[in-house]
C-alpha cells in the first residue's frame, strides 16, 4: 500500500490498540470484583465500571476512526490490500458502526446496572430468594433490550436476540442454532436412553473422599503444569484464584483463571481447572505478530468454548490422560492412593442428569444450554417475563432432564450470566461442544498417535496442533468459516455425537 494509505492504516491500528489496552484494564477490575474486592466496595466499583465504559465508548466512537475508515475504504488501493489488513478494517468498521449506534448514556447505565445486579445476585443466591433479584434483573433486561433493538438494525439481524448472539458468535442466527441443537437432541435422546437402560452402573463414591483445599491447590498447580499453562515460572503469564463461579479473563501476557474448592468434591475443581486452562491456552497462544490488532483476538465464544471443552472432557475425562496423571494426583493426595485407574475413569464419566450446569456430565451438559437458549429467545421475544423465570426454568428441567429443582439457587440463579448482562452467550457452550467434536476428528486424522502420546504425559504435539490450527488464526475468520477451513466440514453435530456414542457405548456396554 502507498505511504499515505499505510500511514492512515497505522493510525487506525494505533487507535484500536488503545481501546484494547483499556479493555484489558477493565477485565482486571472485573476480575478483582469477583475475587478480592471487599463487599462494601460494590457501589464504588459500579461507578468505576460505568466511567470506564463511558471512556471506552468515547474511544470506540471517536469520529476520527470513521474518517480513517472512510479514507482507506474509498482509496483505489483498498482492493489490493492483503487478507489481514482487510479483516482488520472490517472488524474495526463493524465495531465502530455498532458502538456509534449506542448512546453513551445507555452504555454507562448498562455497565452500572450489571455491577449492581451481580452483587444482588450473590445475595439472592445465598438466601435462595429470587424475589430479591427480580427488580434489578428486570432493569438490566430492559436496558439490554434497548441495546438489542438498536443493534438489530445495525447488524441487520431478524430479531433483537440475534443481534446479541452476534456479539458472541458472529453471523450465527437463532434459526440455525435451533436447527443444529435439534439435530444434537435427536442424537442425544437415544444415547441417554441406552445409558439409563444399561446394566453397567457407574458409581462416584471415590470422588467424594475428602481432600483439603490446600491439597486441591497443589493438584491445580500440577494440572496447569501438565497442560502447559505457566503459573509458576519467572516468565509466567497466568495465575489461579478462587471465586464462586470459575472464569477466565485476560489475553496475551496476562491471562488469569479462577476455580472453587469443595472439600468433599475434589473433582469439581479438577474439571473447572481443566476447563478454564483450555480457555487460557487459547488466549496465551494468540499470534504475537497480531498483538492488539483486531485479528489478534479470539474468533468467537463458541470456538473459545471448544478449547475449554476439549481440555476438560476429550482430554481430561480420557483414560489416556489419567494413565499418566493419576499417579501425580495420588502423590498429592495420599488418601487417594488406593484409587484404581479404571474405577476412576468410570466415576468421572458417570452419566446422571443433574440440576447444575457446571457440574453436568458430558452427555447431558448440552441439555442445560438448550434450556437457557430457549428461555433467552422467549425473554427477548416477550413471550415470558422476568417474574416467570423460576417457573419456566423448573418446568424445562422436568421436561429435558427429569429432575426437580428444589430452590432458585440451584435453579434459575445458578449462573452469573444473566445478572452480568451476557444475553446471547449461552448457545456458545453447546456450539463449543460441537466444534470440539469436529476438531478432535480432524486432529485424529492428522495426528493419529496423539492419544498414545497423551498416555505418556506428552501434550506438546496436541498443543502445537491447536496453536497452529485454531489459536494462531485469531479472528481472521468468522467461526463457521474457521471450522470449515480446519476440518473441511460445515457446522455439524455428527462428529461430536459419534465421539459420545463410541466413548459411552464402551463405558456402559452397548
């Protein structure tokens, strides 16, 4: 590109870098709010977040960005730009159009209400009382609907809800998600029936043996080391802290995860650490040459979830992984010394419908997400109201999972997403499962020995494959394009269903 266009392009990237740096600061403040912030600080923190949101909005809607975009896009040289440059311009323009459509006052009010609602959710959940949360959740939903109505026109989606889905899974429609989820359900239902009817009953007693929190922290360190997430060296870019709801935040050189420790359920922490480390490795392994560029970000929340579910389930619940890691677990927790490998594998893969999403088994997990997707879709279509959420939630859990929800803390208030304003997020979880099945099938074709390597405790080649084929592409492609490029297949649940059928057919003897 000519010197003039090149200078304009560099100025555009510099402005985007400033926005991304501010976002990283905001993420750390959110992280602190969930980990170390004292209870009394919530009002002060809500003001801080509101101010930062206004600053972010002003930076994102700077008229100079529009002028720079216009200069580049109207230049005769635009058509000869490379793929990376065009993608950067497209992503900046998309964000600019969306941000300039949202009033600054609305952006700040949403940020403030999110902080308040999350704090209210914590109290309401602890007291098992949805009525405490209802008013603040209603305010946040109304604000989110206002934003969705505006974004629907800008993104040219058919519904406000699809405009929110696009924030997490670009160019994905509610119709295509519903179609894919229905295909998945068609495969899951007979599989779940076979498991229920199987005479092979897997037990989980060994997972309730008491393990102290300090021992679990040691196990966490061993897990992150085994997976290649550095939290201990002088050059570490990661850390693990404790919170109510595990999450990952950060990018590039500062990527943090959280977990929780339950003395009588040590497996809960193990699998949350495996899950969040999958997220962290994606962020750590982004292409350093694209740092702070739009393409230097992750592709989508569904692709992100494919990485966490891969490490949590496809690796973390495999016999191959535990063949090498179980001895380390026993060394850290001597009271587990008599745990047999086969017994342990059967325990961690037991299928039992549950009320709690993050504790769900691999087979029934997607049902939890489908329930949430359907509720969100109906909320934004005004088919149900906030006050009806507990009743609708409990009914769907009876229908899909055949379980009875006893209180709203284990029901509609179990997740932080809706109090955090993350509407449209939930479908990404099951899309991540589906993506992970497609990626695993391709990995097995291209690296057929990977499971034998895993038995030896060697994850280097698997990590390198994912870095090359997923992490390294950043946001160069939209999610469905990326899956097609890497696997040669469009979005399809069959590979994931085949993986589940083979694995659980072996465990349950059918």
